């Protein structure tokens, strides 16, 4: 695949204290740089604004207050992009920020402009980094999770592959964090059969999506013929090993 959308989840980007994992970001950027050199085109979807906001401001209070959440995202988005910028800098790769909302995908003119911007950035060798514009979004008009946002972005850009990086090795028969006997499913060819056969446990404190939104993302992209891979983002240079064709995580085809 030549055009790849890669989504990195909050749990992959940040440690348990909510600090951005800069070592991860630089190793990841190095792998992306390698792919670009091989002629691949990459669009990133990055979560983590709220976590970064929390660790920057240093407190959790009023965390249910919507405006406080939005303010945290406004602060954290800057930290997040600064961390990505620094990660790509040694490779002389520029990044571009696209903050999107559900509206952007439902208004044809905005969608067209967005699409053109995305193509232009990629043509210029810039790595676009997409996130939901949480500071202007209230729940009612939200895409709500970056798994679905990544799927919409992959469709918008006509990607060849969507990769979701999370903190688990793929889809399991049940939540692997709660059940030791959970089994990894390596290949999904029938999404509805999968949904009926697995149990979708609770997610952890920072993640908003959990496995359910990852399956929604798969459904969206598969309906456009785009395959999806769900894999662990933080393990031994996963991007490179996927590129070599090694089996990692769950493939939805
Ligand atoms: P991210 O921030 O990467 O999007 P999430 O926390 O939103 O991550 O979603 C991943 C989590 O979903 C895993 O850490 C896991 O605990 C949970 N989960 C629940 N059910 C399952 C399942 N059947 N297979 C895999 N993961 C599951």
C-alpha cells in the first residue's frame, strides 16, 4: 500500500501520568521517515490533546465540566504538536496540523477544501497530523473518537490502508486487560460475525474509544474497500515490521 493513514491512540502517546512519551514519538517519526523515503505517503491522526493538557496544567479538577475539557484540549494540542514537530525535526520533515469536526465531513464544500489541503500537504512532503477540534466541539456535534475520525480521513484521502495503533496487540475474544484467557484474533473477514462473537470490555481512563469504535472504523473503511490493521503501537518498531509484511495485530480485510 502506498497511501497509509496511521492513528495513534492516547495510551500509546502518553505514559500513565499523562506525559507525552517523547521516546515513542521519536522512534515513531524515524519509522515514518523511513517509509516516506521508500515512496510511501503518510497521514497521521493523533489523539492526546486532553492528556497533554492535563499534564501541562497539572490538575484534574472540574474534569466533567465541558468547557474545562475544551480548555484542556486547547492547551494540550499545542504541547502535542510541539512534541510531534520535535520528533520529525531530525529528519527534516515538516508537519501540518488539521483540526477537524464532524461538520467538515458533512458539508461538501468544506470537505472538498479539506481534501485538497490534505493532498497538497502530502504532495509537498509534509506529514499532516489530524485531530478532532475538541475546543470547538460539544458532544452533540462530535465525531467523538479518533478511530472514526481516522476512518473518515482515510476515506476522504482515498487511502490504501488504515492502521490503528493502540496499547493492545489487536482484537481479542474479550478484553485482554481483564481476562487472561483472551485470545488474539489475527484476521477478520466477517465483521458482523466478529462483533457477535467477542465481548467488548471497558476501556481505560484516558481512552475514549475502546474496541467498539475501532470496529466502527473498520466497518467504515471496509465499505470503501480500504483494509485496516489494529496493532500495538509501542512494540519493537511495529511500523517497519508491518511494512516488511510481517503479521502483527489484527488485519481486517
Ligand atoms: P486508544 O487510546 O489506543 O484508542 P482505547 O483505550 O480507546 O485505546 O481502546 C483500547 C482498549 O480496549 C484496550 O486497552 C482494551 O483494554 C480494551 N478492550 C476491550 N475489549 C477488548 C477486546 N475484545 N479486544 C481488545 N481490546 C479490548
